[in-house]
């Protein structure tokens, strides 16, 4: 489980960010879509780290 922060962007879209994974950010028109998008982004981020044999940052919340 990862902490996710969701907030409104200047363009009216919702931005979703996972602070424990630097650069793991997504956006969508609705909060619900933003949650789905960031979940997929987190999975892809972690899969890429594993593929490259890099350590996965710990969650700190």
C-alpha cells in the first residue's frame, strides 16, 4: 500500500502523486480516474525497478 496525494491542477484535471516513488505522477478528469491511473503508474514504476534489479523505495506513512 502506498500513500497517494490527489489535488486539483490549474487546468481542472486531478493530479495524483505517490510521494514515496519520485516522479510517479498521473492525472485524470475525475478523482476516480486519477486513483485508477496512479495505481497503474505505481505498478509500472515498481515493475520497472524490479526489471532493472533496483531497490524499491520504502513507504514512510
